C-alpha cells in the first residue's frame, strides 16, 4: 500500500477538522500553502461561509520584496486587519495538515502581532 505525502496530509486534515470548527464569533483560520503562495481564510463553519481572506497573491503583498516566510507574515497581518474591521478578535487556528513551522508559523505570528487571538 502506497501512501503519498498528499494522502498523509489529507488524513491529518481530516483528523484536525474533527476537533476544530469555527463560528461567526470565533471563526476558523484555515491555511493553504502551495509551493509558490500561501492563502488564509476566516471561515464560519455553521453557515459554511468565508468571512475574510488574504493571500500572498494579493497586489499589495505581491509588490513587496522578501522571502516567502516574510510574505506569509504579511498575509497574517493583512488577514488580522480585515478581521478587526469586521469586529472579529478571536479565532481557532487550522494548520491544514501542515507542520506548525516555517511559513505556517510566520502567518500565525503575523496574525497574532496584528491583534488576532488564538
């Protein structure tokens, strides 16, 4: 039986999602990391809607120079600013099957520094 890296990550995602879900007051901060970019969303799981999103492909972040980790930190702070604009101060973090390390950690730290609590 061959289990690829993607299948293993998918199983980890399912295991995390059994425990972590977001509401309108405390949404889930979901992270997706590709080789080129990183994406983050604040999701209300009770209604199944995305409340706010940010990515490294946004024009203001893409215009910045720096490493992928530095851009990830900018994505986290941009998402936190959008969240505070909506009146959201707390959320639950969903690392999406990725290790809490590198770009995922940088995104979380950027969001925390900009006032989002989780």
